[in-house]
């Protein structure tokens, strides 16, 4: 019998994918994202001056929405005594503590940037922010007259004492807490004055009678003018002092649809309830005395955790109005995309689709063909029906106007209007009622599920046969966002896709329980399952030929099952690139877990909104585009679609787009193994992906 020394074979233990250290907290990941947005304002080289101010506004509005929705939800968990930990190991209380610490730091950075950098820079350009007290006596008199005529009539001072209950204050309201003394009785009084949100927050003095237009643009804050004229609101009272405060309420609508009856009416009630949700943040100025602070805290039922001391103006989302200033040299160079469908097919969208599938990349390609698709169908005598989903359409929507025209022309129009599109509920209610009034069939989706898919199906009679035309998109049917969001649009007459889309509309508008889709990925039915299957397929390809390759572009990656599948693929050597604008709960670059995964985020002039999922598939590249991010809400709680791109040329085009974004070293940030982002900096030639897409689009436009 032979004996010998056995080789010591070191077998690496499989990673424990339940380890909390492998994940980034969802809420904190969002705060990291908003920090990247803020950086666009902080960086003097990032944008022209007024666009840097724009990013201060976007950062501030983002933060308001975050508190209204996400922080409000965590507060609910904490108050309910829930101690469940997140995938990364945080309790609700621990999340609230970290959120507060990080947000206070960000607000400090924001204000330092605005007041110490941007305001002086604006002043050098002849754009001034002034206080009423800095104006001359004559100017103050002119402003007082303006106040009496234009502002005083809409103000309603509300007293608070034994005879007057504490006044209600609506969500996002800016208020003055006024301490008064009755000159007759010498008793102290308290009142609240709301700064009216229906008036411009920034008043341009050049437009007010009594001010010369010398070319210098001067602004004052509306609240400063109100505060300066409080005596007009409280005659025979002595104004002791006044203090600004602003509050943010829980604005998430929860609807028990089984009990809702008329969903439209329920949503209308829900919008009203947004104004009455609990207060989740109270912003005050540092000068507010403790007595007033405690009075507000007691009556608004908040704790110190909800109170944020902020120097300067409260709520800077209004700064977006500065983009109305006619100073083009202080803004990004305007860009008008080309419309190659109009140029090449004489604006006949149906002829274009019959010739071949059409793929557009907005805003580098015009959004107008999407509008034309509906508006031409509305007046085309050969079009029999139009079916469309509407999530966010905006106000004055030409698409909804076209749908109404189609219904008036006698065409069958069926529209799925998502009434629960957060913060667009009021717009959508208006459009839903308008469509119903002209005879369109309006549905509100499936119980318990938001409909987020972007689909249009048009049926047209051609040569005694019916032909179906589709628009499938990654973004909303909103021409305004079509100019500032990056999104893909696919126009096609592919029968396999048309069959799937028709079945999906039957499920959305009727009682169909169709669950087998041939080509579409449809949430909540099969999206997660198919994505994970395609990830696992790349593992098999990599085992066979070392060709495993995945590129995913999305707004957010949160779903734990998909993250674990990506970790498995990385462990098997599959090369994975993730382009994720916002939340990412996966940590790349962890030895033995995710060293084959790279995560970048691009923040630039345009909002990176497109979703694209590319799988190498052993050289037979497979690509899906659509509306779904990889989040539980998109995979389980929404009707979403991801649609395959069949045209090999289109697959290569999108793959090239993704490769260009991955090479960005100007606007891209990269996440490290700790979940922290830093700007990409290397010795390669500068690549600003959005700027390159713009210059390419300009060249294409000139060639048309």
C-alpha cells in the first residue's frame, strides 16, 4: 500500500450573503445621492452660475420630498415600537439619528455654498438679494404701497390664546411666529402669519412701481416684506419680535382600495389629507427664543429630533425661479434636439415605423415623435383605437389633449391613469375627469398596484387588415421632462410585443388574469424571476467560456434577492458594471464577494432616468429597456414592464451608450467597498458622457 502526503487544499468558504456588512442602508444611500446633487452646486467648474443655483434648488426640493415620504415612514415605524432591522442592520431609531446628523451637515454645506459663494458671485453679475431694511426711505415707501395693494389682501393673521385654538399649518408652509403686546392691556399675545405660497417667494424689485430699471436685478424675499409690514396686520399692537419657521408633514397617501369604492374620490380626499399629516420636520432660525420654540414643538407635537435650526432663508426650492432671468451667458447653452423622424419621413410616424423600428434617446433625440404618435393617431381616419398608460403627464399635456381629440373623433380610447403617482395626483385627477367627459374609457389600474409601465398601443386599419403600432418607453409621457430626463423610446410594430401589450392592457382595464407573457417582463409577475435567471445564465456562460458580462443602468438597486444573485455572479467571475443614479444597497469591490462588480453614478445637466439591462449571453447580447428599477416596490407592488430590444443594431447602439457612460471621468462617481462615493479621477482623456451625447446629437441634427 502506497502512502503519501496529501496536498493541503485550501477551500474558501462560501460568503454569507446575509452578513449586514455587505449592504448599504437604503435611506442613507439616498442621502449620499442627494450629496452628489449638492456637489453640482458646490463645484465652481461644474455648471454656469445660474445652473449651480438650480442644483441648490433641486437638492432642497429632493430633501423636502425625502422627509415627506421616507422619513415620515421611518418615524411611523419608530413610534409603533418596531425594532426590526434593515438588511444592513439598522433599527428605525438608528436610521433617524444618522439621517439627522447627515442632513444637518448637508444643510450647513448648502447654506455656505449659497450665501458665501453663489450670492456674492450673483452680485458681481448684477443680480442682488436685498433686505427691505437696506433700501432707501423712498424705496421702502414704494414697497409698503405694493405690500398694501398686492400682499396684504391675501394675508390672514391667526391668534393663539384661550379663545383661539392653535392654528392649523399646512405642509411646506412658511410662517411667522409673532409675539405681540396689547398696547391697551399690556398683555402678551401670540399670532401666526402664513407667508402666502400663491405669491412669488422672490420679488423682483425692477417690476414694482417706484423702482428704476437700471439693468441690475434686485430681489427681496417675500417673508422679509411681510415681516417688515407686520404693523399693518396688527394695529394698536406692539410687535415685540417675529420668527420664521417652516414645517414638513407626512405626505404619503395610504389607501385601503378594497374599502375605497370610488378610487378617484378617495385620491382627492388623500390629497387633502397630505396637508394634515403629522409634522416630521420643523425648520426654525437660530434666533428663535426657547419659549417660542417650545410653544411650537408642543402644539405641533414634535420632539427635538424633528427640529432643524437653519440660518438664512428656510426652504430654497424656490431658487429654481432664478432660471427665468434672461441671462443666457449664466446658464447651460440651450440645446434643441433634432427630429430625424420628421426629417426623414416627412413627419409621418406610421410610415417611419413601417419602414423599420425606431429607437430614440431623449433628450438627445426630440421627444416630439412621441407626441406626434398620439396626435397623428387622433386625427387619422384609419386609426380605430388608442390604448395608453399615463403616470406623470404634467400640466397642459399635448398628449392628453390628443387623446381627448381622438375620443371626440369617435375612436376607441382607453387610458390607464395612475392616480397614485406621488405628487402628481392632482394633475392626474384633472386629466382623468377631462378624458371621461369626452367619452374615453378611463381605468385606474389594479387594486394594490401602481401602474408605472410606459405603454401605448394603436390599432390602425391598413389594406383591409388591422395593424398594431407600439410605443414602449423608459420615461413618462411628459414633454417637459422629455427635455431634461435621459430616456429611451422604442416605436415598433412587432407582433409578438403587440400581443403581450394587448394582453397587459386587457389585464389593466378588464378582468383578465393573464400571467404568461411571451416577450415582455411584467411586474409583479416575472420581472425579478427573469432578471435573476439571466444573471444565473451569465454564471453558466462564464463557467463555460469566461464570457460572463452584465451591464445594468437604473435609478435604484435595493432588492435583496437580486443583489445576492449579483454577488453570486461576481464570485463566479462574471464582470458586472452597474450605473445607478440614486440608491444602491450593494457594495462593490469586497474581496471574495463583489470584487468583479463596479458601481458608478452620473450626476449632470440631465437626470439619468433610463433603465437598461444588458446581458452578454455568450456573445448573443440580450437587452431589456423599460420602466422598472430593481427595488421591491417595482418588482412586487407595481405594474412595470421591461421590453426586449430585438434589432441587433439597436442593441449595439445602447451597449455603446452604456460603455460611454462607464468611461465618464468628469461627471461620474464611483462607490468603494465601504459604500462611499468619490469623483472618478484618472489620467485618461476627459470623458463627459452627457456632453459627448450632446455634441453627437448636434452633429446628427446638422446632417439631417
